[in-house]
């Protein structure tokens, strides 16, 4: 399995505060993805990166921003957390785009009060 | 637009019984198709994938899936379920094309419960 870690693994925060989640990989994969998982919705793509400093929006990007300054790290920031952003967040990586398996991290459980 | 539908939210089978989890996709061309499994509190693990060629795909843990273009389906099967197969299963579709960046669209998931 790809070496993907996420931090923190659990977080409780208050509405209106900024939150940053970190994804770290040791596989030197080019592509990285942030998903959120909610009951009844499966996983939905928030943002993705196709290289250092190259990022783009997914289907549920409102209220989120990302940064990737190094190959191994992909940060997801909630600028001003809302209760609707309570979710489980997964990071994934892949070596290539098409035909390539995505490897998932263990997830971060975020509760916004 | 691409979409994936898993019609069964929750399925219960007896240990040793056969299993079929349904997945239907909507996509204008030949898709890439994946099945992932998620054990409680864990990330997702790839079971199998289809890109081209033989429409019957073998995966890990004794799972297989069959791509049926005429039915836009990619159903997951296992002949004999083990208690350790209890988990949530996700079907996902990806797109061909040079502009694609590996984005996947996931279905809503099917939770499998295994009765002793």
C-alpha cells in the first residue's frame, strides 16, 4: 500500500474558525485528491492536484481551498468552517491519471460545532 | 455527465452464501470502472478495476466483477461470503481522455452485513 498519512485524524472545531487538514505521501505520486464522505453521497471530490502548485476544483469545492508546495504534501483548508462541513475527509494519491489506482489515506473525521 | 448508481444501500447475506452488488453507470464512452471496499474506520482499498479487454475481472479476496456495456453495469460478485467481508463497498467510474486527471465519480455505497 502507498504510504499516505493524514493529520489530524480527528478534530472538533467551532463554526467560523479556519481548519487545515494535511495529507502526506511517501510514494512520490504526482496526483493527489481530497474527498469528503457523507452518508448517502459516497465520496465526492473537493479538489485535486496534478503536480506541485497545480490544483483544480472538484464537484464540491465551495468553502475549501488547497495548496501543494511539495510533491509529498497536499493541504486542505476550510477558510471558515460551517456545520455542513462536518464530514470524513479522505486524501488519495495516484501515480498517473488514467487507468491508475487511487490509494487512500485513513481519513480525518471533522466535527464542526 | 458521469454518474454512478448503487441501487442497494444495505444488503444482508448469510455467511457462505453468494453475493452480488449492483453498480450502474452513466457515461458517454467506455469508462474506467473500479470497486473499492471500506472496512469500518478505515480508508478505501481497491478490490478490482476494469479498463479494457476481458469483461470479467478478477480481484482480491475472491471477488470478481463483470462489465456489461449493453446494461451499463459493473456488478461485483463473490461465490461464498465470509464474515470478514462485512464492509461498505463503493463502485466508481473514471473517464478516458488526455485531459482527464484521474478524477473518479463514486456511487453512494452499499453496506454489506454478513449473518453467521
